């Protein structure tokens, strides 16, 4: 791990916890989600068992499964994968849509959407009956998302290729997911670490701008979820603190997420997932526009 990242972890968490976090930066087993738009969990789990997958259930999400004896490359060869009946997704990354609680008929904005893991999850959770706008700035990533949306059968999703900060200020949404671009400090694995101070600082600035924009696009009294795959306070609790005049924190009921490892968070009611052999480091906060 880069020394600069360790130093930031040390400063925020102290030596013992920083070492524990660094110990959780490992390669993780394959995890995936059943795509309810195309298949039921029983059908998917039976087929996975038939091809030799050893399935470990996830207590807090009946649609998710951990497979320790296969690699992603094995899963990508399966018809289940090619037909869009499953989506390869990290466990931590499945949390924000569950916290958002999307409902049929709602207009939902996914502000930083590609490659579409959470957008397709929202579509699946609402049985394709929410009106989802998926905004993505990077054209190549947006094309990848279009492919994923089509393969997953997520029909009622409009893709917008644009900088979300420039969305028409007159738009209003019932719910917003801002899975913000971040330093990735929670997803470091031994074979790669792209963390830099420059990326961290650039991410913090962009996150505050996106968060402020998101709250402006939300109907008063409506909720949004802010998430990052970082464990650094500057991108998480401090970002939430920067909009405290615009929004209040809606406490996340973490008892829903039995077994999810957590770190102490400076803002009560937010969720900070500790990196472990199963979970990426991740942050999520639910906010209500005042
Ligand atoms: N939510 C996605 C998923 O679950 O598959 C992952 C999103 S990733 C953390 C952040 C995304 O935000 C990247 O695809 C990045 O290109 C995009 N992005 C960065 N700045 C943006 C902006 N100003 N407006 C819209 N998208 C942006």
C-alpha cells in the first residue's frame, strides 16, 4: 500500500485500526447478485450448483451469493452471465440501493452511474417499474453501461452522457443515488493501488459539488443516498458535513445488514464498512433534503 494512504489511515483511525484496515486490503472471492428482471434466485442457485459452484448465502440479501471456489472468468463463461440473469458485484456495492429503497413509479436519478451495477440493481428491485435516469460523464463507460442495461433487461432507464453538475436545475427527482467518484481508498488490493494525494483532493472537491447539486435536484422531504468506496473522512463524513445546512442525515438501520463489518464513523447514522476478506471498504449515508 502507498505510504501516503497508510499515513492518512493512521491519522484517522490510529495505529491498531489502520493496521487492521490495511490487513483487509486483499483479493476477494466472487460475489454476485441475481437479476430478478430475468430469473428467480432458486433457478440461478440451482444452475450455479450444477456447474460446481459452492454457494455461501449473504444474510442481509437473499439475492446475493458468495462463491469461493470459482473465479470471475469462470462465471463470465456461463449462460447465466451471458443472458444477464446474474450481475457480478461486490457485496459492499449492493448496499446503497438497499438503503435508497427505490419504489415502483418513482423518478430516480443515478448521478454517477457507469458501469451500471447499482442502476441495474435499482431496476431489479423495482421490477423495472421505476423511471430511472442514469447519468455518466465518461462516454466509453456510458456505452458499457448501455450494454449492461440491455443485457440485464433494465428497460425503463434513460442514459444521459453528461456532467451531472450541469443537469438542468429545474429537474426534480423522488430519490437520488450519488455513488460518487472517489479515491478508491476502500478497494485497494495487493496487485494494484492507484491512490494519490492529488486524486484524493480532486475527489473531495468533486464530491462536494456533486452532493450540493444532488440536493438541489431532490424534492424537499425526499431522500438521497451518498456513497463512496473510500474509508477516508474527507470523502465521507466531511462531505456530509459540507451540506449540513441543506440536508439532515436519516439514520441507517444497520441491524438490517447483519454480518457487515463496520468502522467507527464520525457522523452517527452513517455506515462505514470495514475492508475485510469479503467486503470492500465503503461509506453510505442517507440524506433528506431540508
Ligand atoms: N455507480 C456505479 C456502479 O455501481 O456501477 C459506479 C460509479 S463510479 C464509483 C463513479 C462514476 O462517476 C464513474 O463512472 C465516473 O466516470 C463518473 N463520473 C465522474 N464525474 C462525473 C460527473 N461530474 N458527472 C457524472 N458522472 C461522473
